[in-house]
C-alpha cells in the first residue's frame, strides 16, 4: 500500500513447511509490509489489522533464493499472487535439523534490479520440519472448533467473522485441554518420540501469522500450518475436485509412507466425510480418527450416520479431552 507516494518496504513470509531427508519443500509469500501488529488492541486497530491481512500488495513474479545452513541454495519464483513453492532434491537434510526435526534456513529476494527497500537486510527466517527418526506416528489436526473456538456451526458463520475481526490471537480461546493432549501425542508413549504435528484448515493463508501466534501463545506443539489460497475471481472449483484440506492431508501421507497418522477434527463441518474417505483409501496409514462433538444436534446425527457400520479405523466422537486422553493411553499412543 502506498501512502502519499511513500511505498512500503518488501518482506517475505515463510510458512513453516515439511520435507524429508532428501526432499526440500517450502512455501511462503512475498508482500509489501503493512505494519500489522498482532498484539494491538482496540476496535479500530483490530478492524484495521483485519483489513490489512486481506488487502495485500503482492510481489509478483520475482525470484527468491533459499539458503540452507551448509550454504546450499534452492531457487524459485513467486506467482501472480506473490506465493512461492520451492522444492528439490537435497541429500542429508536431517543432518541440519535440531532434536525436534526442524531445519532453519534463510530466504531472500534475488533480483539484483529490485528497486524497493526490503526489510531485515533481505534475510528472512524460515523453517522446515523433517520428522525425527524417533517418531512413532504423526498427527494431522483441523484448527477451527477442533482446537480453537471459532463458531463455524453458528448461524451465517457470524461468530467466525466476529472472532476473527474483533479478537487478537492471544485472546482467542483454545478448547479445554487440547494443548495438553497434543503435547502428550507429540511426546508419545516413550515421552521423547517427537511425533510430528500438522495443522490443516480451510482458512486462507492471510491468517497464517494470526494462527501461528495462537498456537504459540497456548503452548501447542509447533507444526506446519497448512491453509488455502482464495480462488481466483470467476474461477470455480469443479464438483469433482477435492477440498484443499483433503489434498494437503493426502500429500502428507504421500510424503511419509512409512509413518502412520492420527486424524483429529470436529463434527461441525465435513471433517467426518474427508477423514472417512482418506481412511478407506489408505487404511494402513491411519491409526485413529478423533472428532470433537459440537453442540448441534443435526450435525451430530449426520456424523454418526457417516460412520454407521464403519470399522476400517477406530473412530471416537470426543465429548471431552479427558476421554480422548484415555482412549490414546488405551491404544498405546501416549
């Protein structure tokens, strides 16, 4: 955004990614810096920050470079919306990770002719998760009404709009006991397994930093946050096309064929349908499905009908976190 001829500095937001010992994969977005302060309070500031999240000025079709700790580089370019996807074969990446499996890198603009001021001396931090060799399983979790109260089952979704616009990330309420449960799953039965967590949501990438701050403030295990891009105006999804959330989960399963997963969602939207289809297609990859119950009678009845006569994977409709913890202990997950 330009104010009275003064142009904002440029920045790169690196989304936490995931990969393997031999495959590097990173995503992010190049934008003008709108000066969003996630800690700001007051209705005016909250509304202004929400506007800034969605009124973005992208840096389109510009080359970027990722530099690994050992000096190796991965080259790429942003698309028409400022997003980049950088991937390639890189051997021995696990040697560059910490005990939790995180690989730190730097990303920068690499166009020598870029005639704009850039934040942080053109050195932006990024992270990629390569699950530890100690990991026994992985966890893929929804966010909305699974770990974060959003109100997706409210009439006309008014609670979702209100909470996103008028509440800072540190004031949002996690579901009771969710962070504790996820920490137990992360540590596993042995207590040091570093089982990877992946957070998937139908929310747009514009809310990435907002959700990242929520997870940090509420002590959830760190893990890649996988969101979606807004569809281009006039371009509608084919009825046969899978939801983005489902695509992300399938890509995780494909990336880690030797790892089994627990899927966690809620009964409010379509997690039940997505998870059931995935488990039926990949029965050996799914350890269990947990679906948090929501206070909506018709939706609960629908979810129960989805899993009627289903026995491919253990399914638990979770009434409380304590119930989920008990089930996880019984099955040797924690």
